[in-house]
């Protein structure tokens, strides 16, 4: 049997909780959640080429360690 690997800070219980959240959501609730993401002015969505994703993740991790965000 294959052992699942989770990102740091995640476990099976957390994954199940997230899945349940989205599986139990109505279409209207999902749309409202998506739209609310654009109202948050402290973050931004950015499209980057796939080959740059590891570099961007590394930069974000460094920023998080430095700022505690």
C-alpha cells in the first residue's frame, strides 16, 4: 500500500476537512467564495510560466520566513 505524502503542516485529517468543505458547498456558495477572493487587497493572483513555479515558491517561502506572514 502506498503511503500518502502531504505538504508540511498537512495531514489526512486536514485534507479530508478541505475536501468536505468544497464537496458540501452549493454552486452559489462556491461563486461567492471565488468572488470574495478578489476583494482581498492584501494578496494578488499572478499567472507565471510553469517552469518558474519552483522559483516563485522559493521566493514566497523566504518572504514568509523573513516577515512571518
